[in-house]
C-alpha cells in the first residue's frame, strides 16, 4: 500500500516551470525547488506503526515468586519503523532542468520531476522554439556584450531611427530564414518539405547553430530599445552578441542590458511559478493545470480543421522555392 508521501510524489511527477530571477544561478533555483519539494513530501502524515506480539512478564509479589514467572501476550508498536529511527521517507529527489538560463538572465525555466525527465528529453527533441525579450542600449560596446562588462568603445547614436533599425532586423531575419532551410536536411522542392511547413515542423535536423526564427522591435526610445526574439538552439551569450552586431550594422555600438525568456516551448510567463510559490502544493496545482490544458488543446486540434491563415502563410513561403524548378 502506497504511503501518503508516495501518493503525493506521483502527483508532482511531470513538467512545470518557474520564473528564474536575474542574478541567481539556475543551480540555486533547482536546489531551492528540491528542498521545498522534499519538505512538502516528508511533511505528509505518516502511516501508523506496525505492531507485533510480545510476551511480557507480569509483576508478581514476593509470595508468588516461587510459583514461577507469569507471561502475558501484548501487542506493541515496532519502534524500529518509527520515523525518528528510519529518518525521512524521501532523502533526495531528482529535479531535471530544461534549456538553462545563465546567471544574469531571467524568465521561464522548465523543470521536471520523476518520470517527467523522460518527457523533458522528448520535448527538446521536437525542435521547440523559445521567445526572449532583449533590452539594448546604443552608444557603448563592452567585452562581453552586456552592460556590466568592461567598456571598450563609445560611439554616437543620434543618426539611428526606428526605420533603420527595422531594416537591419529584417536583413538578419532573412539570413536566419535561409539558415533554417539549410539545416532542415530536406529537399525544399519536395512534397515532404511542403507538408512539414504546413505542420510547422520545418526546422534544423538535430543540433545546429543558433537560428533566429523571428525578430522585431517592440520599443524604441534612443538610446534604449527592446527586441522580441524567437529562436532555436540559442544561448544567452549569443543573443547579447546579436544586440552588439545590430549596433555595428547601424554604424554605432550597442550593449544588452537584459535577457528575459518569455516562452519555452508550451510554457509561458503565465505558467511560471514565482519564488513565493515553489511549495509542493503549488507544483501539484501547476502540473495538473498544464495537463488539463494539454488535453483540452489536443481535443480541439482533433475537432478543428487547419486554420486558413497558417496554410496561406506556408504556401507563400514555399512558392519562391517551387518557382526555381
């Protein structure tokens, strides 16, 4: 029979995400989650101690002592099974980490417990994309592309306009779209490529260089600007370098003041648990909510046809390739 702690552990097996604050290493986040989950598991009510039959000697008077020893059967708890003797039921728990964030970045960090680690591996084998918000500042260049690095150059930025910035972003996105097709390892003139594009599964086959699948400016107030990025196989250092290269393309310099992940595959900021909600009960609620939403979306996908907008966009992307035959 499963104990209450084991039943609770089965409920927290799965995937969930937390919000990693900037300035905190991901290992510290994982350690805090593990400690919190262990505390919740071992705080569950323990089962009653098993009993065993023991023969106990009854007290006798001095007058009855010569008659012999009198024994009585009694049911006694097995003290060797007491929690104070055996220790906590769960001594450790394995929490897996998805695509990691470096110490200076913040945002969605996907974690897995128990059998969820297998699901986590399968998730990242399906070419999931991630969304980031990058905060940049024109006029400065540093040795590590961040605002905390050693300054190596200063420049003017008064000539930069939003139109010029958007032209550079369009150029970068076009170059990355070509790289996406290059690493897809499929003939772009084939029916297979068309069907993959319709499903939205067109992407690099295995590990590839970082690829930006989307890039746009959502805020522009020189010297500060904010970019929204969708990417595959990226690192946060690479994203900071992108901000630096954008500054160079605009005949200036730029540093990255912040990197925040807003989406990792199916997990968004709305799903992320903040530091005050890392208890076992909150994790159980988050996993249950994600499972129910996944079942609901799968049901809707089976019942609804392909959206016209997706098909039209895909056909338009494939047309130039077909015309080259």
